[in-house]
């Protein structure tokens, strides 16, 4: 977003002030003083009067002592000359009057000059002998008698890109408190000096920051640790050799009375190898039908041993959401949605995408899960949810005490972890479930990077059950799935849907 430079208004009544315009007098333009400057750069209208040696439009505080003393001496000299002239005759009286008037005028000017010089030396920061006058050298240190507004330079709030944590805030050092040097007032500054400007707050500057490991980013609180930390999580991220999707993504939406949060992040195993770093192979897609009566969600996990599985996952999620939306827009009830045709269409799109780029079908293997959730509850408060998927992508329902896995259970025994069904090879192996989601419950679609810890680590199961009891922000969800756990280095993706509670709340 473009920002107007300081001092420019572009047709508005109020604009930014230059740093030395911050004490600008308010009120009608006709009643404002001219653009005279104070020592340290403050404009006329603040305590202190005019710059040293400048007597144009001087204040009464400077005229009174000099004028009273000077004209008193002038009257005294005139009186003495008049008395002497009367005693010496008419010619002597005339000469006495002339000599008395000249002597009184010179005495008054001398007293005024001495008084003004002393006042200038008192108002200059540090006195006249402490350093060069303004405009001829470095600015002097701020005077303790100067207004507080001279001792800092305000910055418009729109220029601040980050918010400084309160723990870092500390007063600025004396070296940072020098008032700016006053200089000639240009036409642009004179225009700015006539506009009222609200003084923005001065942002605090961090004094001391906690030391950060080499290569790590200074960011939000650290992600949660599940069971035991991983050494890989401490290593810096590397970029893939070829352009790739973002390493992380997050979304937030409300559809009907549903709250939806989605997040995806590349796993440590795909981001730390400087020569073999890979793209994020997970993908998600969120949509709705034209009438906004149903939320449509799809999550896909590209297989690690497929060189272009990241593209396959992205194509599959887009195809699944579009296919289900089209059926809903044609009036097909959720219970009668054709899961077979939706996954077959997704397989065809993945295969076509690979053929157009001369990739093999084995290089674009992916698993996926999709769900359709009504955006409004039935009269009894429940929602009939449609879920379909294949492979180890999973669906979970959050109950009062624990998560229940609805789809995507892995095989046990010697073949545990081995996938037998995936796109584009076996779309006919898709499984479908119809479940009921009550008030205050949540549905989560996850890849195995999140589903495995829910199923295998009791600590993680309880942690996610507690922290996902109510809608979280998209950034919080991204932080949660970026958990640190030993030997769990795969990509992580989760789309969580919360229903309102029976009393209309969000828990």
C-alpha cells in the first residue's frame, strides 16, 4: 500500500508533519502565527519565543524589560537636557533637548541588545558557549528546560511494520533524543505548518533481544514438543532446487454457522537438506456450493517416493472440491453424492496433468480425503456429514473426552505403513462414511503428519483435544501442526471445522 510522504496532503485537510512541526498551534488558520522556529526546531507557539537574534514579531516578554529600562533612561536624559537648556537660554534648551533625545535612544537600544543576547544564551541548548549555533554544526544535546515534545521524533503509525513486545520496551537513550536541527523554512514546510496534525505515538525500540540460534527466525512462541524434541527441527530451512509451492499455508473462514481453519507446513525431513530439499507435498482446498448450504473440504498427501506428488496433491484437491460442488449445485443430496465418480474424475485429472508434462503415472501418486458438511443444523441440532477417502489421510471427530477416527486407519503388522490404494492408480478403492456431527463438536481432516500423532501419541492426542476445543486462529493452527517430535518429520496438514454449541456459542 502506498504511503503519502510526510508534509504532503494531496487534497486532505490533515497531513503528516515534519519532525520539527510536531508542536504546531491548532485553531483557525487566520489566527495562527507565522512559521517562526524555536531553538531545537520547534515552531512558534511553544514556550521560548523566536530564534536567537530574530526580533521580528518579538513577544512582550522580551520587549518589557528592555523597553522599560531604555525609555526610562531616555526620559531621564531628556529631562536633564531640558533643565540644562532652560538654565542656559533658548539655544541651550534646544541643544539640550536634541542631545537628551539622542542619548536616551542610544541608551535604550543598548539595554535592549544586552537583554536579548542574554535571553538567547539562556534558550539555546547548553548555552552559547557549548557548541556551534544552529545550522552551522552538529545539534547540541537537549536542554532540560525544553518541552518534552522536542526530545523525540514522532513516526506515523502506518510506517510501523511490526508491533514490539512489551518486554522489549525501554526508554530511548540520550543519544537518540537530540532535537533536529532547524533550517530555512521552505514553501512546502510553510504549507505543512498550517495544517493541524494529531501527534502519533512514538514506537518503543527493543533494548535487548533473546539470542536466537544461528539460521533460526525470530518469530512467535515455539511450537509444542510432542514426547521428545527432534534435532532436525533446529536446523535452518533450505529451498528446493526447482520453484515449489510455499512451505506453509493457512486459511480462516466462516461459512454459515461453521468456523473453518486450515493450515499446512512442510515437514523437517523435506526442508533441511541443502542439496535435496523438496517441496511441500501436502495440499488442501476449501469451497462451498453456490447456495452456501454446504462446506466442501479436500485434503491430499503426495507420496514421498513420487517426484511430482506435490503437483498431484494440488490437482486432486481442486478436482475433488469442484466435482462435489457440481453435484451439490445439481441438487444431489449429500447422502447420495457419488464418491466413486468424484475420485475417478480426480484420478483422470492427475493422470492428464502428468501426461501433458511427460511425467510417468508413478511420479504423481497421492492419497486424499474429502468431506461435505451442512452449514446449518437440522431441527435436532445434528448435521449429517459425508466423508470419503483412500490411503492414510484421515478424518477425526472431536467428542467431549477424546478424538474418534472416522476414516484412514493404517494397516497393522508387517505391512504397516505400506500404501496399497492411491491416485491415479486405484480410485475405485475409495471408502465412504456418513457420520452425525452434534453441537459443539469438531471435524478434522488430516494428512498422516498430524493423524499419526493423534493415533499413536497419547500426549499429542490430549494436547490437540484440549487446544482445539474451540476455534483457533489460522496462525495458531499453523503453529500447532508445526509441533516438534522425534522421528516425525513428514509434512503436516489439517483442516478443522467447528460447529456452534447448543447455546449458540463457539465451544
